[in-house]
């Protein structure tokens, strides 16, 4: 009798994962269904199962490692002439869905089947995400064929019971030392045959159509949000319920605003004079109202001596929350703009102004210059 480790092609020190992987590979290779009922394949398949049934059991494996075949004689229940009632259990444990259909899986019976879910990718702009919107979508999906009322048969006729499976949708056949059950190859598991198919759906009971939906986009949605529309997916088979439609939202980048959670960030240029003297600027916003002048803009006070990068926060002018009445803020980042294309007079005035300015007017420049002088002195040793 051949060594079980040799049969499975593994080392004696292998772990359970290696053992299972080798068994899967060999069992699929030598399965009788894949070898046209070949007796050699059936014998090899039987041998592989016997080896795995012993080595996959820690106690049996320990006995086999110590005493060889004598240690498991009469225990494994896999030898010639012995029963194979639990081959079903071994394969369900190892192969799962791979051989599920062969060993009695009922997922494709002849009863009503729920339709497929559908996905629709929708791009919206920031204004729609801010205020909410109603959009129309045209979605292709399978629909119940009205001509044959979903039966698939030509009007005036009816489907007949499949003679191969007797309407069960599944057939059972003996395959060597065990029986296998599989989906009926003739009716595809429906249990019935359409001999005179409907001309519109060609016997499928469903047709592909486009239908238009009005979808409400709630205010405050963010990029990546998902909306589920129950019962708007593909039609179900054999009278089953429709699937669902999932709408995945993406928000188009805006030319003025950047979103950070519920806050809206906007960079606004200010003149050098306004930044130095202080004043008011108009900043864009996505919210109307009395203080927005009805033009989606809001007046923001710029403090005296503002620098580039300074942020001014306007409460409650950001994005609305989906799950509460909370609103984010509008965060205005200042960008101090250096004047360009100056006239001779303007340059003269700026030179005069620069001559009048000292450390008090340019504290950061003075502080930086002091640090730079110390650095140069240390480097040069002066």
C-alpha cells in the first residue's frame, strides 16, 4: 500500500494548509467527472480521498506517523470495499463553492430568484451637493416582458415541464462510489422548457430597456456617497423581486472652493494696501441671504497688517450636514498680491515708503535678518 504522504505529494512535516492545497489540486485533477468516468481516475481519486481523510485528522495522522498503515487500519473508512458516506462532508469542507453545486447546493432552484443589483456612477457639482438637487437618470435594466407576461412563451402557449429533471431543476447521477447532484443541463435549473418562445424576449421572460428615474440628491452629500433605490435594479427571474439600484456619487472639483469635511476653503487675493491698512473684501459663498447681497458673496473684514496665508473664518457658511442641522464654516485664506506694472510715480512713492519703514513696520524681516547675520558670523568665524 502506497505511503499517504507520497500519494498527496507532500513532506511528512507539512502543515494543514499545505496538505489541503495539495489535496484540492489532486482531487480536481483526478475527479471522475473531469475524466469521463475513467476507472484509473476513479481509483486514483479514491486513493487521494483515503490519504487525506487520515492525514487531515490530527489523531489519525499521529497514529499513521508512528505505526504506518497498521496504526489506522479499520479506522479511516476509506479502503476498498468500505463505505464512502462522508466523502460529501470532506468535499464540502475543502471545496466549498467549487463543488457546491455537485453536492446538493440549492442556490439555483426553480423558485423565484431576486434580480441583480445595478450600479450607476453619477457626477454632480458642488452647488448640487451643497443645496441638494433632483436629477433624472436613464438606467438600462432588464424588465418584465409584457408580451408574454414574463413566462418566456409565445402568447397563447405555456412552458412545459422539463422531462429530464421532472420539473425539479436538478438531476442526480451515480458516479462510481458516490452520487452527485447538479443543475439540470437541459432546463438550466428552471424545471421547465419554453418550446415556442416569445418573439420579444426570445424565451427569457425579460427584455432590456432603458427607464428614466427622478433621483433626489440630499443636501450635504460628499464625494463617494451612495444612494440605494430599492426595487430599481434588474427584474427577478420566475416572478422574483427586482434587485436594487445603487447610485455612487462623485463631486466635481470646483474652481473656487475646496471642501474639508463640512468647511469650505477659498483663497481670496487682497491688495497690499488693504492687507496693510485693513478693510473689507467680497468673498464668494454658496449661501444666499441678506448679508450675501443676493449674489452668493459675503463681505469679510480684513484686519490691519494681514499677511499671506492668514485665514478668516465665517461661521455657518460651509456645507450642511447630512444627519443634523449643523453647518460648516467658510474659511477665507488671504493672498497678499504684490502690485505689478507700476508707473514711474508709483515706483517713486514705493521707494519713499520703503525708506520710511523700519523694524516696527517689518518685524518678521528684521527678525529674519538678525538670525541670518548670526548664521553668517558663525560660518565665517567673523
